[in-house]
C-alpha cells in the first residue's frame, strides 16, 4: 500500500498470539538470559511469582501476527523506529490480542512518507500489557510523467 492510501485513524485487528512456555524459555535462553525468564525456582521468589516472557518476545509475537496483514506490502522501504512500553507482565500461555491503528502520517518528500502505527496489546483478561509505536518509511505513488 502506498503512503497516500493509508488513512489516519484506521484500525486493523490482529490475530491472537499465544505465548507458549517452551518458546518463551528458548527465546530467553538466546536473547534475554536472566533468571526471571529462565529459572522457575527463582521466578517463584519474585514479585511476579512465576516466569514472565521477555518483553521483546511478547511484542515480536504480536508483530509476527501483524505481518500476516502486511499493510505496506511491497511499498515498504524500511522500518524507522519502534518504542515499546511494557505495562503488565506476560506469562506462559497468555493469549495476546492487538489492534493496530494508523496514528500519524508524515510526507517526507515526493518519493516517501512515514506511517506511524500504534499497537495496543491485551491479554486474555483484557488487561493492557504493552503498547508500541512503530514508524515505517513507505513509498509514495509514482508521479505521472
């Protein structure tokens, strides 16, 4: 989808993402190896009482579901930024649902613009667990010559 085809305020419902315990631990072993994510005995002694998913893994699980929609498609040039805020812990077997909103459109030049997407991610108890604001650079429609 070209930059001009995005509509500010439009929403896309993202399919649920399940946080499986084995995937959570495998991810943590590779990318976020702290006891809160990998050691069940340690996790019992924490504020959370059990293992929690690495925050980046929680977001990436939702992002993978977003990519099934691939809003920009072949018109995507590159990602520009992302800002994740973690609000509540995500646990094994949580089911995350998300809404993606086109929150801002900024035309940079005649060739591309920035599409800002805001994600609100909820667990199965309808608790907001994280938000994310991602900017992507998207092609503009070619000008008639």
